[in-house]
């Protein structure tokens, strides 16, 4: 079908495949995610977090968007808060590896269970004359990465007693600044990011009014210590397995032959979704990619490293040509259209904006469509996709913006 005939008939009449839709990922697009001794999690449509196994797609909340994350590891061996022996509450013994550091404070474990799908432990803190702070640790000593950017996070909730004398709770990495978080009756995730030059032992830190009388209980769930510039979804080892655990990257791929495309990739792709955060320095976030199995030849749509610039890229023989389509507001819906001519030209539009084009891309040899990840399994999206549509015709520049803007968010 010619471009002009497709435009005459209307975009919805063109041969089309919906590869991603609400709560759905469809063949020939498949998702693989390796997990040896860990569970991936997702805040799903039901009440709270759900643990899922290897290769199971994750759909977020009521939106039903497909979640794509890169590989991350949780260095805490006991984020489930499991005990060395069956607990009888209340008790002074904390979960294996956990301990409290605070002069003149009694810490008593008063309960454990599951909240919003996450395993938790409740700890009661009491003091007749409070010190300046309480530190709750989830590991016995400095551990984990010794260099690079890391993020510590933990879910906290006030579940008993009075917060009089408690000024703030912070996700704290020693020798670095800390990030205050609200402590109230809601389960909230406190998180802090730092760049290391040595191993550390992150912990939750409560800033106190010195000399105050304390009696309050805090619920802790899913502490996580991972390499990366932001917290990813909770990573949990298998129950009873107290080891650092890894969630594999979400690899969503389809072969071009399975999609009915030739090696030039001539087609039109439409994608809508959300990037919850800006891309960290030195680490772009891939949205879509067509390639020959390498990063040397292909067409890429990405959020450029160190910011929110959405870039369409053509790469041939390692030489890249870019167009900047605009900026992404973290958490805002993006609607993007990409038209690949088959002759090395890539045209693109962001949120209904004017179509821009770049030339010099490959004209053959392409084999694979990837969603949210590059050919090396890196530069992951860490984002959510609601729609991915493939049309086996090439839309003209004039038709592209309106068709992209019509995508669901």
C-alpha cells in the first residue's frame, strides 16, 4: 500500500499489529527476564505489590502499562526481615543481620507480616531521654559496592505510639547527605543516592529531640541497596534464602521476519508510555530500537543520558545522526511516532509536534525490534509502555503527528 493511499484510507485502516496494549504483550513480541534466586515485583492492579517469577510480564497498577526495567541487584541478604529462629513477639532479637544503634534506646520487635504485598517487621523504640538520633540497620557491617553510584531505599510507616520528639526519618548512607521522608500512617519509600569511593552500610535514621521521652513503633519493609541513580522496584530473594539477589533485565524483543518486515525495517511504529525519571548521567534510557544485533547499525529512540531529551537516532557503521524531538516531563505521558523509509531515513514526532527527519541510517541487515532495552541488554528504559503499534506501511510526514497524538496514555 502506498503512503498516499494509506493517508486517504485513514491511519486505522493500514495493516497494523498491536504488540503492547493495556495489560497485554502480544506475539511475536516476547519478554524474557532471568531470575535465579529472586522475585521481581510490581505494584499491580490488585491491592499492593505482587511478586512474580522469571519471564513473567509486569503490568503497573490501574493503567495496565508494561513495566520494563534493567538488571539490578539488592545487596541486602535479608530484605524480607526473616528471623534466625521462629519469633515470639515481643522480643529483643531482630531479624538476621538487622540491628539498632542508639544510646539509651530499647528496640523491641513487636510484629512481622505482609503489608501491601511486601514482607515487614515492626520495631518499637523507647527511651526515657532520647539521644540525637536512632539508626536502624539491615546489615551488620559495611558491604556491597565500593565505588560508583548507589541508591538505598526502604519502606517505612508509623504504626504505633507517639511521634513526639521524632523530627524526621532519613534514608542515610554514612558520610553522605541524607534524604528526609515523611513518617506517618502511610507506607512510604524513603530513598537516597550517593557516589561511593568505599563500601558503606546504609540505614534508616531518625532525627530526634535530645532528652525527649520516646515511645513509637515503625514498620520497615523491603530495604534495598542497589547500583544505580534511582530506586527500582523491590528485589527479594526467595523465602528462606538470605542472599543478595538479582532481578534480570526485562528483554522485550521480536524478530523482523516474525513481524512481517524486511531487513530494511520499512514500517511505522507508534509508542506511548511514561518515563518516571530523568535519564542519569552517562546512562541513556532506550525506548525503541531496530538493529542488526549490535549497536553499530540501527535506529534508536531514547531519552538521552543526563536529562530528559527525547532523541531519534540513525546509526550506520557506528556513525550516528540524531534529531532531538523535545523533552520528557518525568512521569508525563509520551506519544511518539517513528516512520522508517527503508532507505535509511527516519522520521519522528513527539506528542503531536512537527515531524523531524534524519538520514544516513542502514538500508538492510536489520533483524530485531527491541522495546526498552538496547542490543547489549543495557540502557534500559526503567519505564512503562501502554501502547506499541506496528504498521507495515510507511506513513508520510504529514500524517505522523495526528496518528501519534491519538495513542492512549
